C-alpha cells in the first residue's frame, strides 16, 4: 500500500512538472542573448561547457557573438551555497555584460546525497533564483549527472534521486530544468561502452561535456541539436557527434514534454 501511494505521488509530481514546464516555456524569452553559467568543475572540464555551447549558438543564430554574450563563473568543488549570485549578475561584474537574460545554476555533485544536503540545495536554489528574478533575468537549473564506477559514492540508479531533487526545485520555483543528468543516463543505457566520464567516475570528459552542451542548447532554444556541424574542430568523431546529438534531443524532448524544432 505504501509503495502504491509513493508511486501515485511520484506520478502526480512529474505530471505537474510537465504542465509547469509548458507554462514556463510560454513565458520564456525564445532566444536569450546574454547567458551566465554558474557552477563548478562539472561545467569547467572539457574546455568549459560554455565554450562549446556558444559555438553551437553561433552556428544557430546569425551574427551571434558568443564570446561577448556567454560567460561562466565556476568554483571547484562548490555547491550552490558557495556562489555570490547577487554579485555575479551586477552590471559589468563579468566582462562588459550589463545584464544577463538567463542565469543557469548548476549544483554540486553531492547535493542530492542525503536529506540534509537536498534540503540545503532547495534553500539555496530558491535564494539564488529569487535574486535572479528580481534582476529581471530568467533562471534555469542544470541537472547534474550521476557518478559512475569506480567513484566511491557511486550508487546504482542515483540519477533517480538527482532527477527528483531538481524536478521538485523546478516546480517549487517555476523555472526550467535542463536534463543533463538524464541525457548521460540515456546515453549509457543506449550505448553501454561509451565513455562520458573521466577515470575518476565523476568529472565529464570531452564527450560528456559535448553532450551536456547539446542538452543545454536544446533546452534553452527548443531547437534540436541534431545536425549541428560543430565537432570541436574535428576532435569529436562524426559517429560520436551524431550519437550525442540524438541522445540530447531524445532526453530533452521527453523530459520537457515538447517537440523540438
């Protein structure tokens, strides 16, 4: 009986989330220009996720200057609580950007580990999102990926807890959740021999960073990454590029319950 009740609650939770995301999509700016990534080494590794993302956007939007518009603020090993978001989004606090249209918040890898950490994550997610909204900017949450072996904190199906934590924060704060963690999970399930992590089992390698960038691109612009020519100047094979773009498309469209253009 308890299991049935829990299943019903989870179904209702995700049903409400899909409705919430559709409403958010209607009110979001379709093409945010200035974008700030806030997080830790998860988005810094692989020549920094924001660099790959901005090159994809430059391919998509005519005359888009990614170097001037897309910025990243990272602290190694940080959680949401370690970032001074209010300072980061002040005019010209980062380069010459006067105002960020969108601020993407990435939590720490251990923030879903136990109840206390999840509670702290929820508190600071709300705090930062409120600050971003008060600045007349939009906020989004970057769902992290799970650990893989041989990491000491690896837990089977850890992505379920991560997904639930970020989904709830998205509902509570009415913001977009970017399903990077789900994309990683789907990629491993589809092609078990693919390597998206470094040997430490936590940080993304180049392919993992590329997949994350594709997922962010798809989530922000409601645009399928399938067909993007950017391959990090030939460092990513056509086979891997096409596979990762397809996975990002599938994970994003399914999680956000929308058809990508």
